[in-house]
C-alpha cells in the first residue's frame, strides 16, 4: 500500500538533546512538508522540500533542521535551540504539479522534559 | 500574506442534524484552491472537500458541501445528517501561493451528540 509513515508515534527526550523524527513516503511524490500542531494553533509550516537536496524554511523554522538526500525521506531534527519542542509533528507529501493536494502521515507526538 | 480564520473554536450538533462550520480567508491570488481537512481523535489528517476558486459551483462530497463566496472570501462547510464518526477537528486551508504548502486555520472542534 502507498502511503506516508512516521516513526515513532510517541517520542520522549530530555531537554538539551537533539532528536530526529522520521518521515518516509512511497507515493513517488516530489514534495514533502513538516508541520507542527499545538493546541489551539492549527498546523504551522516548519520546512518543506520540493525536490531532492533542496528545502525551504516555513513560518517556524527556528530550532529545526531538515535534510532531503532521497526522494522518499525527509527527516526533521529538533535541536536543543528549539525553545518549546513538545508538540505533535505531522509530515505530508504531494506531487510537484499538485502541491496543494497533500497526503499526511499519522504524526509523531514529541514530549521533551 | 495568506490568512485563514475559523471563528468557531468549538461546536456541537445532534446526530442526524445539519451543522455549518465557518471559514474566512485572505489571499492575493486570483486563482486558488480551498480545502477542508478533518482530524479525528486518531489525529490522522483527512481531506474532506476541495473547491477551485474559479469554479462558481459549490463542491459536494456525499454529506459534505461548501458555500463558497469568493467576493466575501468565505468558505463554509456544511455537514448534513451528522454522524458520530464526524466528531473531529476541522481545518480550513489554502495554499500560500500557487503550488506551495498550505496555510491552515486554527480549527473548529466538532462534537456530534447521540
């Protein structure tokens, strides 16, 4: 079955540690996205990539980093510079010509204490 | 810059009744898409319905329909014959510009009551 996988579903880290969230898709989509969801805030864009080896910052990129070495994978690293990392993180993908039609993964809940 | 406003943080509806969720937006684009996404308690985002701005006819998907008022920049979602499975967060969204990521509203939490 084609789709987007995010692992793990729940992630716990100590403050000051970097942590990497995984996102993989087998939909042959060119574009991939990371959103952050907080209660009452909706979804906010962190980073997106429209092609391998290229990515752009979204509205809330500070404290995060990404890489896009393979078409299928778009990992997100939450660094210790991110002031409030506890949140629900959603990965999405879309084809290049229909970027507005985004398919979402199941999400990762990150808790930093 | 594109903005999306959902003015109803929470709503409730009786099973089998009809409910309308509101969304207003601002964009400088002349042609664009608008979306409603549903996020049930599982937190999986599901596309409910899509509207193309250049089409005057309102989109319909089974029990879900929209009232698209382009001049007023309004895009409401009507759910008919509400079912318990419709209980979810509903997000209105549109692209930043052209073929780019989505801007989301803050969502409306809908509860369907038996």
